[in-house]
C-alpha cells in the first residue's frame, strides 16, 4: 500500500505539470465535443489526431488521447438525453430512458445522473487500474514466449466472438489484419514479404494510414450519406439536481454499472458500448424501478452511463500490463506508443514509470475536469450541433492529408490512406467490422515474434504450447469460445443480444 501511494504521488506530480494538465484538458474538451457530434466517435478522432502525437512527449500524447476516449463517454450522454441523438455508440442506451426523462421535465436530473455516475465509476475504475496494474505486471513477467503467443491468440478469438454479425467475417478480418501486419522486410531473414516489388512497402504498412483511412476518412464519407436531421429540444433543462427518491434509485444502479463496466472493459473485444448495453439489460431485470422502464426510469441512465465510463478506464489494464489492446481504441493507443518508440507490455512499469503512473493519475484529473466541463456548459455543447457537417468535413480531410504526409514526408502514405478509406467504406457496406482487422494488424507482428521465440526454445517442438500450463489453458479457452460460438443456438442468442 505504501509503495502504491508513493507511485500515485509520483503520477500526480507528472500529470499536474503545466504541459500534461493542459493536454488533459484539451483531450477532455475534444472528447466531449466528438461525443456530442453524432457520427464522429473516439476511434475516428484518435485516428485523425495520431500524426499530432509524433511531435509530443509520449506521456503527454497518451494523456491527451486517453482524455478523448473517456471524454467521449461523457459528451455522448448530453445529446442522447436532450435530443434523442446519441453522439457515441455507448450512449445509444441512454436515449431509451434519458430522452423520456427530458420529455417528462427531468432533463436536468438525467444530465446530473449521467455526469455524477460517470465521475464515480471513472474514479473507482481508475483505482482498479492503479491497484491491479503492478500486480498483473508481475504475473505477466513470468510469461514465456509460448504463453504470450497463446494469450494474443485468445485475444483475437474473443475479439471475433464478441464482434457483431458473422463470426466467419470477423475471423476473415482478423486474418487479413495479421497478414497486413506482416508486410515488409523480415527482420531475421531479410526477405521481403507481400511487397509485390513496391519499394515503399519494404518497411511495412504504416499504422496511421490504416487507422486514419478505415476509421477516420471512411467514417466521414459514411456520415455524408446520412441526412442531417437535428432538432434541438426547446424544453428548458431546469434544476440540475436529483430528488431524494431519484438519488435512492440511482445509487444502486451506478454501483452495479460500475462493477459490470469494470469487468467488461478488461475483456478483449469488450469496451464501453458492450458495458452500457449489459448494464441496461441488468437494470431492466434487477432494479426496483424496472416497472418504469420505457417511461423514463432513472436507473436506465445511471447504470449504463456508469458502466461505459468504468469500461473506458479499465480497458487500459490489458494494454498497460500485457501490451494487448482490448478494443479498437486501445489498438490505436498501441499505435501511438509505437510511433513514440515505446513497446507496450509488462516492462512499461519499470521502463516508463512517468507514462504509466502519470496516465493513471491523469484519468482521475480528467474525470474531475469532465464533471466541471459538462454540466455548466450544456448550452454550448447543444449549440455545437447547429454547425452543419458539410462545413466540418473539408477541413478535417485537409488536416488528415497534411498529418499523414508529415509523418514521413512521403506522398505514398497519403495514397495508402485513400486506399484504406475506400476499403473501410466498402467494409461498412458489407457489414465487415474493421476493429478486428486493426487488432489483428497490431498483434500480428508480436504474435510472430513470440511464436518464433517459442519454437527456437523448444527446438521446433510445437508441443511446447500444450506443455506450459498457462499456454494450454489459454488455448483451451480460445478453442472452447470459438466452438461454442459456432453452435447455432449460441450464435442466435448472441445476435439477438447485440440486436437489442
């Protein structure tokens, strides 16, 4: 405990520096703004801002990107409650009860519940990250190459299992992502792989062109296809406080949502959206006010909003301790760390203590900032919705091209971004989720490295993956998850749950 408090004090010292706290505030503001604006989620925004991080210190860059991620969870609830228009996927559930509360004259109570629930859940989840991070890091240091390979394979399988739509399509996207990650010159043999004689591919495909193309520009094009129908609610927000009865009903929902979100955020393929949906389904079955669901039940706002913010924080645990991204946003974080020359994994606590503990401390500071930013500035965020999207996208596209080009001063990267934006657009049309591809792209090279190390240590004996208990357990879980999901009854249940 003494060591933990000492590390946290060091983290707060790092996070409270003028530069880091300024970028934490900037990230929180950007995150809230993109949470408010429908169609521009944290994945697209972080993809677009990756080139900026190249010129920033690693700790500052990750603090800003993290602020964007959990800030979007706060901002999405504002328009979900006031306009029935979720700015972020994880806020879709909030529209079900939050908008009804607003129509019933309790918009202020709904907004306060969302903000306070998010702050409480974020604070608890940050404590979990701080407490579990060093413990899991010590466990991870005992892993061998075979264990790491099996762990990453398990992560890819779970990402496929939890993906929406066909599991076969998700597996195909993961395999394609792994193949794209292997493009370039083999470090050990010097042979070029999948370069097709193109010299620019000898160093591999850049992370930024894939992320920015598939998640940034493709999302912009898709948004242009959707009609802009935004009707700002004329009802006054009113008193931003809860009655005693509302507080009594919201408190257990926030606690349950915090637990659900904290757990689901750690799972590969999980995240804020899955946590919010899971919490809502739980509240419909367990809450004392379940009879009011559909007419503005405060539990339907408190639970999901706490869950999505808790999940946003705890999804950093596998990234910081194992170097494994649990969702698309965390895959982008890995990309940002690699751009900075940092290899995420269990050695980060020792090698990068400023980054590790500074990031954890900044999460609590960022949550406090967001609490202050959101409630008093509701009017400004709603006004932001009145800016037509057709005025926003040209500047975003120009910024993208300049950012991609500036990374390597190479126009080929711009062409690759355009290629992947077209590919991302058609993936969306064909119901192919791009997130498994990005996770496969990040984990593919690391899996190959650990596979080679394991085979060298075992002198070519593949049984090493079954002889090591940790590796065998993870392979067994991966096989069981995949086999269960291929069963028609289980697959139909998953599709029904995701549809709900």
